[in-house]
């Protein structure tokens, strides 16, 4: 059973750097909290004055969102030029907690 013991020791050694890496990432909450992802959906409202767009979008797994309807701040607001309610769009979103921005959006 000497082989089994040395194999177990080897797998413990392999796990240590992985666990250390995860701990180091957890120490940077601001970097970890900002997530980006690409989504598809339909515009339900555009507020050009407020610089926001409301999109009924499908799931965005990289941000951890299910399908939902939500309002995004447009960054920059000029992204909203030419967009109107009812359009189907593809977009890139950036989320930090419940604050969400679109950084790119185009009719699809
Ligand atoms: Cu959403």
C-alpha cells in the first residue's frame, strides 16, 4: 500500500496551489464582482433622456442571470441612437451587483 499513500500525497500537493489561487481571488472583491456577458433580447423601452434601455433578455450564464426584463444604463448613452421599443437586439452587458450597463448593443 506504499503506492496508494504516495499517490494520495501527490494529489494533496496538486490541490494546494489550486486552493491558494481561489483564496487569492476571493481577496479582490471589486475585480470578482464585475461581470460581463453577451445577451439577446427585445427592447421594451428606450429612455433617451435618462440614458437607459429596458430589455427583455434571455439567460446570460456568464453573469449568472436567468431570462428577465430589466433596465440598463447605456454606456455611453449615444448607444441608444436609432434604437426603439420592439427591436430585437444583441448586446454586451456589464454588471456589478444589481447595477447593470450595456456597453454595446445592435439590432439583431
Ligand atoms: Cu437581466
